[in-house]
C-alpha cells in the first residue's frame, strides 16, 4: 500500500473525474486516490467505478446518499484513510484548480522536511490566482486577512483547500467535534492543527480556476466562514489543546513557515 492517499470529493464532476484521476496516477510518486461522491446525478460515480477496473488497488470510491457538505466528505475520507494506515492524507479539488504536480511538493514538505501539515498557498508569495474575477480574488484574500486578524493564526492562505496532513495530525484533532461543513471547514482544520502545536508549512502554488464544470461556492458557504471564525475563536478560550501519546511524537511547538522560511515558535 502506498503511504499517500489523495482525497477528492465530487459532486457533478463527470467532466473532470477521469482526467484528474489519470493525472494523479501519472505522477512519479505512487499515490492512491479516494473519491468521495455525494450522489452526483451526472454519473460521476459510474465513471469512477469503470476506472476501478483499470486501477483496482489504487482507486477507491465511497458513495454517499446526497450533497452532505465538503467538510463531512473530508472527515469521512480522513477516517477511511486512518483505518487503512495511510501516513499522508491529501485534500484536493477535482477541477484542476489545484495542480496535481504540486502533490509532490506537499508530500516532500511533510515526508522529507518533517512538517505535520503542508498547505498549498495562493498568497504566501504575492497573489497567485489565475482566471478568477477580481472580486473573487479580493474576497478570498480579505477572508484570509480577516481570519488572521480574529485568530492571530499566522497563515497567509487560511481558506486554502489543497493540503497534506500527516496521520498524527488527523489522529489528534477530534474529528467528531468539527463544527463546520463548508468554506469554514478549511479554516477550522488549520486552526486546530495550529492550536495543537503542529508544525505547518505553506508551499506556494498557482491556483487556476476551473475550466470545466461549475463552482460549488455559494453566498451561504461564505457567510458560514465569516461568522464562524468568531465563534471558533471564542470557543477555543474554553478548551485545552493538549496532545497525548502517540499523536504527540515529533511535537515542536506551533510553527508556520513559507517554503523558504525557518520555522519559529508562535504564541497561541
């Protein structure tokens, strides 16, 4: 079994599903892929089932009964990965907005450099977004600035959805207590990794907006994030973030770095 598993949630991604799967499998490092499909009416799951005949030991499919939210899809995938002993678990979109080639760089940040969480960051070196309208770029950039202001978490791209977790992070974070299911889910997971003292690295990427299919972003998802950040910060004042063995192996204080920066402790 490969050490790395790429989680790709899908809903109506028939135009991208086969392309993204074949691209991941073409990489020089062998990653497995788990598709978590939320009952796509366009037949996305059927395409994946067909491909499983070609990749029976590397491609997996979990079908859910309906559109249950991005956060719950990833939590389902995290639990699936931990139960099967994967050491590195990736989040990635199906629409090629995340370049699959960058999986290698995220993997190296964790497996070679020893970080606990690697984030594919659009904003750690300027603004690296292609084909988004300016209002979408500004909304995303200011959302991350807002998260930093409220939480004090020193992450340039707080809403990024392209990440590599080590298993010890996912074993430590209480997945059954994750509150958010949409845009805010990405913020909450980073916040908890930071509060538990894991070492975090932002790896600069270029984000390219989808060219096939339609975006799943809605105003309600953004509003959940806007108000949820305050709730998240306040609730953190009334809980502790102590790690217990064996999840605490390799703990090195909460630290966040860019690709070329030296990690340094941050106060929580």
